[in-house]
C-alpha cells in the first residue's frame, strides 16, 4: 500500500452506507439489497468493501460471471434514485472492471481509498491487509493483482476463468484446514503506519467476517471491522460529516 491514495469526497449532506462480504452465489436471491433503497435518499452513497460476489470474472469480450441479473437490477435501481453505488474489490471479485460497471452501474475501485467529509476522514479497506502473517496469501495477492496478470486473466474465456477460480478456492480451503489460527490473527500495525502517513486516524474494513475493533494505542489509530452480510441480513455502518455510526443491521 502506498502513502498516497484516491480521496472520495461525497456531498456534505450525504451519508455513506458501508457493508461487506455478501459472497452472493450465481442465482442466489439478492432481494436483501432492496432494504438499502428503503433507508437511503438521493445524494447518499452505498459502499461495498469487497467480496460482494462469491466469485467474479469478466473478459475483454464483454462476457462475465452469469446468474447475477437480479442483483444488477437492484443495484441499477439504487443508482436510478440518485444513490451512488461503489465497490472496493476484495479477494473474490478483484477482476471486477468495466463489464461489471456497465451491468450494475457501480463505480469500481481496485485499490483502497479515503473518504473525506468536512473534518472527518476514514480509510476504506477490504480487510485482507490486516492479515500480514498469512505470507503465502499476501504473495499470491501481490502476484494476481499485478496489472499485467489481470490483463492476461481477462483475455481468457469465462469457462477457463471459472475453472481457475474454483481451483484457487479449493487450494485455499485445503490450506486453511491445516494451518494455525494465529496465522490469521489480525494486526493493525502495517495499516496503522499507512494511516499515519495519510493523516487518518480511523479505518473501516471487512474480510474477517466478524465484528471487531482493532486499536493501536501508540499511534492513536483504530480500524472498525464489519461482520459479514449476506442474503438475509446487511450489517452496516454509516459514515458522514458527523463521523462513523454504530453498527446497525437490515433484515428481510
């Protein structure tokens, strides 16, 4: 992660509804997203902190993962009422790009960024940055996120992309079954150093699938980790010019 990052600056009166890790499967109902339409108003933003999909792939021919037409319709409906929808890609949907943008009207962010509203700022992460001790995963991430590798993957037909994604998930599950849980103990240290360089004291993330607050008392920084959302519930916080809200939820 670099010491300079894009800055998102919503309108002063806007609210940003932040959630993460839905892992929607192809064909799975995404009706839960209609709840976001119930609580947002024109000018607000919705931000997904990655892994909106169980797996996403697309290629330069314009084809992509299938079975998400309902989800696209709900996202476009949000945009249609004047709510800006953003996706910060995660480890399951890092290939999201122009095809997904066209189908869903979501703005796609391939890297972490800062939201600044008045005097309030927050660093937005997917959350895998909080697991630096998982060395093999971090190496894999650095490799597959390289722009040249992503371009090569997007040249492949969808069937082959799906097969590669399935193989990667299988290897990941096999690795998890024989690894110490301490490997996945989240740490704020590396992210905290970045936050100091960015002059941001708070971050928000997903990926870990459970709620926690990581704090670095030495540097006075903290990271609010969201629990997993899904087809039946949205766990979210709101960021606005008044700061970061408490955790709340929407259910079907």
